[in-house]
């Protein structure tokens, strides 16, 4: 096996690991954290599960993105 193939496989493995860590941190902190905060504000006595936090966080961030796009599109009207 040539040295180039070994280095290519090693770099691909490292890149896959780095992307996996970043996506995991992004999902856990940004999406689930947002969902947890929203659920705790709306229902302070409940202990939200991981799935509920993920769904609520995704919906909140998607809503913020859509609102941002709509505001941007309406602010540059001729």
C-alpha cells in the first residue's frame, strides 16, 4: 500500500472525527440548549427530555432564521 493512500485514509478519518465533534457540540449546545431554555421558561415545573429539547430547539431556531430572512427581504425593498 503506497504511503499516499495511507495518509489519505488517515486524513479522512481525522476530518470525519473533527466534523463529528463539531456537529455533536452544535446539536447538543445550540439546538438542545435552546429547546431546554424555552421549555423551562414555558413550563418551569417540568423536566424536558432530550427529544423534546431537540424538537423545540430546532423549531425555535428555524423560526428565527425564517423571521430573519423575511425581515431582510422586506428591508431591502425598492
